[in-house]
C-alpha cells in the first residue's frame, strides 16, 4: 500500500510540468482567434488599438 501512495504522489508531481506546454499553446490559440475576430470587426493593431474609420467619414 505504501508503494502505491508513493507512486501516486510522484505521478501527481510529474504531470503538471508535462502539461505546461499544452496550456501555452491553448493561450496562444485563444489570443490569435481573438485578434482574428477583432480584425473582422474593423479593429487594427496600433498603439493604442483603434477601430478603422471608413474613407467617407474621414473626409
């Protein structure tokens, strides 16, 4: 029984570092998707982030 507990603890401690790369990919994908959706709505990446104005309203 003691060996099983030790194995469980070791497994629990080793799993999070192995999954850390996956979470990074998920966060990057979510950011890319958000940027794509903002671009569809007319926003551009500037400093600060602003919405593109149509050519008619700028005249």
